[in-house]
C-alpha cells in the first residue's frame, strides 16, 4: 500500500481513499498499535470516517476522541507560508515563530532549507477551503457521540500541547 501511495504522490495525484484506508488497516495490527494510536490528519472526509469506523469495529475498536485544532483562517496562511523544511531530516522551522539561527540554513547541518511547493498563499487558501468543505463535516459526524475535543491552537506550543494532552486523556473533552 505504501508503494502505491508513493506512486500516486510522485505523479502529483491525491492518494485514493482505498490506499489510505489500506495503509491504516495494515498498521492497526502492528504491535505498537495494540494499546492505541494517533491518526494525524485522517480521516479528512465523512466517507473516510465511516470506512475507518467499519475497519475499527471489525477489530472491536472505535475512535475515542477527535481533536479539533482551532486556528483563525487568517493566521493559517501566515503559518503555512512561513514554514521552512530541512529535507534530509524533516526538521521544521518557521520564519517568525521558530527561525533558524542562520536564515535559510538548518541549525545542525548548515544545509539549505526549502519552502515546500504547496506552502504558497494561493495553495494555503485552497487547503483551508477544502478543510471547511470536506473535513469540518467529519467533526459533525463524530460530535453527536461526544467524541470531539476542541483545542485552541492559536496559543503557545506548550499551551496547545496541554490542550491536546488533556483531550487525549479525557481531561478536556466537550
């Protein structure tokens, strides 16, 4: 499944639901997932959520909590367009909130940082619109079961982490 996903991404295509769900399903049976797991950015659509629920149900499991990270749309563009990445390691910087010691260079290796091709203002607007259209309904799908915890992600990293930790442990669920 991973190879199929890579082929789609290398071709500039979206990875199909079948492939993404297959990857998730393959990994659910891993030893390190037996006590629990976190899915980051998935499911993105209600059909994906319904399919995920069926997969989990077949294993006697269910989603415990969906963490909604709230940030005003206007701030998302600045966050996205200011991101810089060290390709080899995946280290992430931000020109305002977490700049490298030397502009454009990785702190550890001194190698150049890149701006991802999808980290433009135009593409950020498209991604935010897609979130509102396709992903917000996932929250409404899980909300009636009391599974949505909302975290104010327009705070410091420490405050956001406290909110996420509380949501996952059940301290701050709504």
